[in-house]
């Protein structure tokens, strides 16, 4: 029922064309006239209110109404589809709900980069509002952990506020975790918004306790690939999407990967290949008489419980479900979005078919509780050793749900650092499309309460805290392995 944000924006062709901003523009785009923009903006706010499970949870209605009127008054000039997309996403993101969003314009960014467009070449980790380098592809080769104080003379705390305005996120922590993956993309986005393309960045940094200024040149894709830093510091997780192995002292390791069919995006929710992989992994763990298993959910985007339930069933000790309560708001937008899936699902007992029946019975605007069936532990062979689920700030959506199920039912120990995504959350995203711009808008139709029944939104907190360290050799996993080895050896 929970699925990742995988939407791409379709850019429309309307009447006349114009160059986006300058000779550095991505491509020529059509202009959309102000009356069409206003109609779509009205549709956006109207349908968000009608379909979103709780649009005003984090931003009250008077404040949102004021933002709507203020924005509407400024829509007096033609916009390109990309400009409209940026504007509408900022408005959607103002609600501070992660699953209410318009997707990042990946198509436009990719086109820009493929056309020799340059971008900021440094990635960071954001800890308590402070920015520390993790990967530097520039000529400076900044040591990991170098603190960045300002960019272009702007304090990073103020820059974060500017960037966060483009990101749908319930908290600053969630926005920070997303920026750690996409800082160059969002710096490009605010450049687009302000009609400029930055060629170099003036940074104030602290290195070896010394504060200094440096100039960092923006790099094209070819320049980045040619960087010595890329050669000597390859990005992490370039191995297989999914893997299992036997480690030292017969400790087993499983990285299940995304809970969707990442290997075949045309059949995104076909779980047959995934379930076979999981079956093979656990057969190996049992055959090798493994007593400890690490399930690594770090840097996991989540997916659908039709995948993750099969995983959990291998070590569950009682029937389980991913939510104690699943509340759904009935709306025309949710009904139509659900109908798009029905033709591809033959099982009349599927969740989508059951939802269709509930939408027919429930007046739009009202909320109903959707029953989540229990999943039974696997029959026959099961894994009966100790289970440790490793999480971090980048364990999103269904990955956070798997950790919550494991924790709330007592199926295993949660290790690592707290998720930024919530286990009790507004999610189960559906979409509607704006009439003139053809922009697809995601909204959460459901309020999902974690298995423990905790209503207040919040992250999954590990029982075994393993904070990240500024090392290159995956210290979190290595420390967990060391702790298990210590236990195995009677320490």
C-alpha cells in the first residue's frame, strides 16, 4: 500500500516557444498563458483540499489560504512548463507533508547535464544544521568532514531554508536527508528559478580548524567523470541492487534493496523476482546454520508491502501487519487514480479492487478505515536466529515500515541511526493531473498508524544506536558486526 515517488513530469507543447533563460538554457519550451496558469493553480489547491488526507496538518488553513492568494496575484505573466512546475511544487511543499508533492524535474535536469550543463560538484551530510562534505569532485579534493559555512556568501542555514522551500518534507531532518542525495540538483533548481546558471561557487569552509574561502568551479558531466576524485573515491552502493552473503563468524548479511521491481520498471509491482531472491537468501542462511542475521535497510527508498511482507514472514514469530490502523479519505481524485490500476490487476480481492468498492460506498470527503489483513509467518522452514535490522536517515517509506514492524512485534533488534521518515505518517500516495500544464500532483490519501498504535508521527528509533562516523569503510556496519562477534565469542 505504500509506494515510492516515481513520477516523471510530462512537458506540454503550447502555442509559441521561447528560450528558457539565456544561451545556457536547457531547451526551448512553450509558454503557457497566465489564464491557463491560474486555472491550473486553482485546480491544484482545490483538489489538494479535496483529496489530501490532512492537508492542514502542519500548515493551518488560514496560512495556506493566504499563501494561495498571494501567489495567485503574481500569476500575471506567461510561464514555461518548467517554471510552472517549480512554482506549483513550492506551493505544494508548503504543506510540509512528504507525500504531497510534484516530482523533481529530472527530465529537464538530465537534458541540461547532457547538453554540457555544469553543476555544483560537492555532496554533503547535514547534521544539526551543519554541512559537512562527504564527496568532493572538485579540484580541491576536500577531506571528508570539511565543514561548509557559506555558499555564495549565504550562510548554509539560510541557504537550507531556500532549498527546503522546493522539497516536500514533514521535518527539516527529512529535507536534509533528501538534500544529501540531491544538493547539486536543487542548487541548479534555484538557479533556474532566479534565471541564472552559476559557473563557480564561493565557499567559506573550516579545514583543520582554519576558516578560509575557496572558489569551486561547477563541473559538466564529462568533467565530473574525468575527476581524479571519482576514480579514487567511487560512490557507495555501486554493487548489486540486492545481495546476501555470509560474513565473519558465520554472521549472515542481507541487503534486500528497494521493495519494488527496480530491475524492470515496466513491471514495477511484479514481486516474483524479489520473492525468489528472498527465498534463496533465507535458504542459504538456514543451510549454513546462521545464528545472527543483519538486514541492511540503509539508503533504501521503500516500496510496497507486497514485497516486504514476504521478507518479514521468514523470521516473524506471529501474524503481523504494517499498520494498526489505515484510514483513507474518499475522493474523486483517489478513486480515479485507483481505477488506473484495476485493468492490470486480475485478483478481485486485491487492495485496489477493495478500495474501488469502498470509494463507491463512501461519500467523497469522508474517511473510512481500510482493513489491513494479517500476514502469517511462513509455513515450513523459517529463520530462527537473531535478526538485526540496520537503518539510517535514508531508510524511507516502506523501509521505515519494515523496521517499525520488526520493532513493534519484537521480531528483531533495530540498529543504526533513527530514520527521518515516519512510521506513523500520511502516505499511500495517489495522483491527479493538472488540466493545462499536464503536471502530475501526488497526494497522500491515507493516515497510516504504525503497528504499536502510536498516533503521533515520529521516526523509528534504534535500540542499538550506531551513529555515522566520517570514515570511508562503512563504520556503521562494521561496528555492528564487531558487536555481534563479541557476543558470539562470549564477551
